[in-house]
């Protein structure tokens, strides 16, 4: 049976979390660790160096429920440790159901999102669930989304989060579900002076000075989502749709990182595609293929050539092999769902930052991902080379036909040695002896 850890930032007595726990109890063992009081807008804060108090409480549908005197992130950390220590680690970590939306920029302050983020940081599938009203009463629609959300979350790469928002409407009034980008903002907010009563004229003059000494309160109004771009969560929610927005724990700007690391230089970029798990064992001459791929990786490390590893996402895929990653000095990683790696938004930013026009392809499978990616790269104006002995397919005919087609569409078909020595150019290159030793091993 599934095991699910649930927390929130509205406090353990909130209607949203109790509704969620009762619903989940029909499909999973539910463990709850939630704040003992309202802790909204706590973000990812933790009680660092301080003490928190845990108290076991009764909750309908929960196998175990703890009220914790800490932040939402504290609760997620505590719950994960508690379940792991008991030998029953969670299959999912869920924050919610929050009273109030967490769309647009709200995630930066949301304790609900922080719970899911904490789960993802620890390698668990994670959801953040919210309904758009501080006094929300309609949780039926978002609860009925959960079975499908769990199925989707299971297929995501570790470190992924589904941020889910629903309007506070009867389920029959909600128009449907939209996958949406994050809106730009969620609130028009500012600090406002708390005015005291019975002030004399001198004090009143002091009170009216902007940001002088005194008490302030952070106030704000929800922005009009209908004026947001139509593909955003804020717009969809304002127009009666529930939204799903995927996030990654890794917030690195891959395009900028590539530029800073030197992908912007006029050089070759090597893309090693989809060398993953059991897929490798299914291709022809897999041992020879892996031997060549690892030699390629070692040479790329020696030459410090910009390298990109792609990882295909699917229901039966496994991660890129660790032994390949360990051989590389540094690399960018691109998660993709399409066979063509250029269709990924992150890939577009990487290509834009790479001023060189030479791209070399290797990996799996030659007649699918390699071929489709090469075709798109050529259409974008790149000089594409394919390292034949560092590519593979399950069938001999597929590999041979792929190489023929790749040559016909304008690719240069090369070999590992030919590519590496072409990069070196001369035996006087200080890297020559190092790569020669690798290639002849």
C-alpha cells in the first residue's frame, strides 16, 4: 500500500488538511506532521539550532499524526526522518490542501510549496495542493484530481514537483484542468504604517513620515489574473480552470551556466544522448558500445570540451548510467520527453549560448533520437557530426539505415579516433599522449 506524508502551513486543525487526509486514507497509509498553529508564508524557513516540540494527536484517516511547533519545512523534514527511521519511507510528500492559492510568485513564500520542495530535495515525488481562497470550502475537485496526479508524479524525474491550484468553486463550476506556466506575480503588496490613536501634532507629523520609526504591516491585494498571459496559472485560475505547473528543485539557469562555463566559445559541443539503464543492455554489441562511450567521455574530460548529457523520460526509462557521469569532468544535463533533444526549452537556451557551429552526436538510439536531433540541428544551421562507433541501435538494420540517412541529410559520419584526433590537430598538442593512451586501452 502507498505511504504518503502530508503537511501544510495552515496548521494541523485546518479544514483543508483534514479533508485531504480523509480522502487519501482510502488509497494509502497517511502520515501527518503539521504545524501546531497557522504558519502561512513561512517559505522554506527551518528552525535552525532551535528546539521544536512534537505532540501526537488524533486525526481521522491518519495512521499517525504529529503536531509540531515548527515551520512547514521543519514538519516535512521531521516527517521524512520519522518515516525513514520506522522503515516506512514515503512514496509521496504532499503539502496542502492550502487555504489560498499558490500560483505565480506565491511559491517563493508558500509554506505549502516548501513542503513539496523539501520532499523533492530528498528524492521523493511531491505535490503542492491549494484552493484559491483564504476561507476555502470547496475541496472536492482538487481531491478528485489526486489519483491521476499521483500517477503523473510517479513518472517524473527525482526532484520534480507538481504545483496544483484549483478555484474555490463547486466542482461542477470548474471548467477543467490546464497545464500552465507560472504567472509573473500574485500580489500587489507593500508595507503600510500602523497609525496609532491619540497622537499630538508633533507625533502625528513623525507618524506621517514615510518609513520612519514605528510599526508597519505587510498588506497586499491579489492581482487580477485575467490580465496575465493566457498560458499562465494566474490567468487560468481567474477564468475558472484548475492548474498544474511542474517545477524542478534544481533552479539553475542552464543556458546562463553553459555560457559561463564556456559553451559560448567557438568550439565543438558534444551531445551524448540517452545512455540509460537497461536500454544499453538491449542494443547490439552493447559492451563494445559502452567501451567506446566511456573512452569518449574520458577524452572529452581531457580536452575539456563542452558536453551535454540527455536523459529520456518515459514510463519504462532509467537514469543515465553513473559510470558515464563519473568519467566526465563536467557536463550539462538535459531532461527530455521528445526523442528530438532540440524540442526541449532548456536545449534552446543552450544552443543560443553556444556560438560554435559544430555539434557532435553520440549515444542511443541511432535511428530514433540521434537521427531526429541531427535533422533538427542541421535545419538550425549547425555542422553536425555523428560518431558511428559511439552510436547503437537494437537492430543491425536500424543502425546501418540510420547512418545512411544521417549522411544523406548532411551529417558527417566519423569515428571516435577520427573525431578526437581531429580536435587535437597535432602530436604537439599537450593532450595528445593522454588521449592516445585512452584510445589504445
